[in-house]
């Protein structure tokens, strides 16, 4: 790794504004670093033009904290003129004619996009193994998965290939790979960041968010990409996320809740030990720890694997080989569409579409989909009750550390069952963040903090305090 | 009660997914594992509760009534697998 890759994005931004570095020199240093983990699918064109624009913003003195800093972008976020594949063969040749709102916002602030990162096909997975293109490796151990679905983005930041990245989080797809790669990943409140141009998986759960080496990096990137967008009807009418109070306040007197359901023996002992040791450190800082119970957490995974595929089966109906993507031969419209979809979607995507179609079909709708929506409401209410008199809810982010590539491939259910810590934030729209809290068997462990709707600034401030208090910064072995 | 192979075939057809027999059989076994697990949802009492289809309640979101420029035709067609005379060419829907 180069010396630059040891710096945080915020530090790089400060050096750019102080003219200690040039935008071009920074971008080239990252763009030419060898991608040994397979983080990227496509590299950006027009790097020079992007650098010139960013440099002129800095020279004019109108740049922000991250102007000129490189960023990697998950390949399910639309980039005008640049291949956007969702790691699927059905979008193998798709070049969006428009930008996602977050891309316009990055461009306006002069961040330099390095390219598009690998993911599980259509963000369906937790290992980046369902990508139709290649496997992404964990910078901590090349035999292990970086997690997913935003595994390419997490591996890029952890592996020193980009100081920042964007991902999307539908059931934990930012937080879990951040945990497994030893970095910070933040899912903002649903609606704080526009989904316009994010290829939809499960619209009521999807949210774009940042990866960085520190809470401050994530907060600064969240500030760039957030804010109301009239192109997204689910966008909240709020100002962009503010970082003004990020470094104020103290841990003393804060109340943090621990749901017993997220601390049972489903998690690896090493993960629980690292999280427990972090909790002990917070207690010493004067944090009040409260034990709570939210029984619906136990069925969160089921609720998610009914609702998300149901929404996906509808959203993915648009991939029919008529308006974009390759079209396979067949006899008549129905067969052309079925051939194209059947052959070009991978097995995990096909499976979720079938599950979604099944739970929405007549005779099964009430037993599965409606009931799942009812449980979703009850689980969300349980979280809201706890958050009435607690600042945040703390848990492991992932019950396991990075697993061996291929080890869970033959048991899709086992991999899905590992999502139980992250799913509730998506169900309720809550903001949640994962930050490193230690190692288990030499691999990173992530700690998750979750707060109430619209409390993104409070959550980031708390996470910043926790990060300072723990003093843990993880760097993969060379 | 599990899902039968014929049901898997039927749902795949509804979802417009052409799949070989081996893939359907593999999918059947995966679905049965998943649907078996789904039964845990019955342990939660939801009597009288409304469904919650959205994370954040926003209602009646209207766009301003103003004309906007859409995508240029050539941009809209640039990814089409088949296009002619400025239009998408779609597979035959109505037989002669």
C-alpha cells in the first residue's frame, strides 16, 4: 500500500486544500494501485477531466472537506456513460443515459470517481460470491470473503484502493462488509439519501450510504450525498446531513440498549468477546448500558426474506431484454422474455424472484407477505419503544468474522440466517453504522450502533465518540 | 407441506424464467428449506395489527406541474437490443 492509502479521506482532503498534494497525483496513486482483491468491475474513464474540475474548485477556494478525494462506486448505482452491470449478465452491456442523484452530488463537490465495484448480483447476497463476473477477496485474508453485497466497495477501502466508497444497504449490505473488512460503513435513515438511479432491489428497504476508514470520513461523505431529491418520491424533505456537531458532546450519561436477542450464542464467541470488551470500555466512560428484549428480532430474517424477494420480483420484472440488456432468441414475446431472464439471471436472483412471486401469489399472500408486513410493524415499534429513552441500540454487526470463500455457497439458507443483526434497521428505516471494535482469530469484528429515524447526526456523533474511546484502527496485514 | 416441482415450474413460468429441469429441482429443494424456516413467523401474535409496507411514512408526494425535458430519443434507445426508425423493436406479441 502507498503512503497515501494510509491517510483518511478527510486528511487527504485537507492536504489537497493546503496544496501539499494535487488532485491528479492523489487520483493516479489510487487508480494505478494493483487491484489484487478484485474490488473493481469497471474503471472510470475521464479521470483527467474529473481531476481538472476538482482542482479548479480547490484553486477557487470553493471546495468542501472531500473535494478532490477519490471514491469507488458500487456497480448498482447509475453512472452516465459508464457501464453499470449490477454484477449481472442481464446488464452486461448497459450504459446508463443518466446519473444517479448521488453521482451528480459527488460531481458537484468535486469527488473523483475511480470506477465501479463488484457486488452480489443485483445486491442479493452477503458474500459478493453471486457476482456474474468474479470473486472479490477480503484484504485481510485472500481466501476469505469481504462480505456483501457491497463487498467490492468494502474491499476497495480496506485494501487501500480508494479512500472512500459508496454502497447500498437493503438488509446489511454496507454494514456487514464494513465489519468483515475492518472499516466503517453507514446506512443513513431511509429517505435521507436519494435512491434515484440506484437500480432497485427492494424499494422499501434499499438505501445508499458511505464506506470510509473512520466515522468522520463516513460523516463527510454522507453530508455530500444526502438531501431532498424531487426525483425520488420516498426522499425525506430534510437538509443534507450536517457534520457541524460531529466532534462535540461526551459519552458520559448516554444510555445504550443491548437487545438480548442479538447477544445469544448464535454469534461466534470471539465476536461476542470483542463486542463485550468494547461495551466494558464504554461503561468506564460513564455510558449507562440497559438490557432490553425485542422478541420480533428472532423472526426478522424470515420477515426480510419474504418482503425483500416480494419487492424484488416486481422490481426485476423490468429486465426483459426489450429496452436494455442482451436479448436471447425465442418463439414469440413470452418465450423471448423467459429465455432472456432464465439464462441471464444467476441462480440466487432467480431463486429470490420465484420466492417473491410465490409469497405474493393468490392463496399465499395473507400467510406470508401480509403477515410479514404486520411483523415488520411490530418489530419496528419494539425498536422505537427502546429508542424513546435510549440514545442507541448496540450489537455485533455480523455474528461471524469473514468466512472462507465457497464455504457457505452450498447452503444458501445458512448465509441468510447470518443477517439477523442488520435487518431490523432496514425494516424500520433506522440509521445504523458499523465500526471496528477489535479482532477475533486475527480478523476484524464490527460493532453496530442504531438510532431513531432522522437521528443520523446524533448517531454519527455517538459513533465518533465511541471510535475515539475505543481507539481501534485496523489495517490489514501486508 | 412442501412446494412441489410442478408448483415451482408454475411459479417460474409466472415470473417468466425459463429454467432447465436440474435447475428447477435444485430450486425446489432450496425453496422447501426456506419455506420451512418461514414457519417461525407464526410464533408472533399479529392479531389486529396493520401491515407496514414502508419504512418511513410519506404520503401524497406530488411533483410540481411543470414541463421538463425528458431523455433525448437516441439516449433512451442507446441500450435497446433492437431498434428501428427511432423506436424499440419488441418481440412478436400478436401472431398473424
